[in-house]
């Protein structure tokens, strides 16, 4: 469900999860998490990070394949293009949730190290 500024809401069938953003530097703990994420991603400037987002998926909920690339100029005003993503899972008994590049074929035998960080299945290893 998407809540609009005017108080209305609509169902988004593309992303069916529940989510909430956490204000930047809201608490010392949030600031520490932001700093660790920035360090892990190559010491990026912490101010370039998007706000932290907590997402919950119930059984049968999803986020369909999508592009993390903005084409509309108005969307570029919030920090520009996303160049990195960091996921932390609070529930260890889960599957899926990875980043999969559906349109980038690669040869698993030549690029085996990618399988450490990307999904390597029969669709992506032609």
C-alpha cells in the first residue's frame, strides 16, 4: 500500500512489502549503523547514503524485478543514481532477497568469483 501526501492510498502490486524509513542520524545507534554501512561499501561519504529503510516481507510478498536507475529528472534531486546497496537480514531463516542482474549474462566458469556476491543459477550462467 502506498500512502500519498493528500491522505489517499493505493495498492502497489509491484512491491507488496511493508517498509519504514529511519531519519538520518536519528539516534547514536542509527548513526553508527550508517557509518558501518558506509565503511563496508568502500568508505563512501555518509551523506551520500539514502535513509535507512526497514522492510518486512510476509509469506507470498515480493518486490518484482525492477531497475534501480532514475530516468526522471525530478527523481535525481534526492542524491542521484544509486551506486551501491547494502542489505542486512534480521531473520536468518530466509531465502531469496538477493540482487540478481537478469539482463547481464556471464560465463560462470570464467567469472566464478561473481557467484560469491551475485545469484548464480542456470538463467544467469549461459
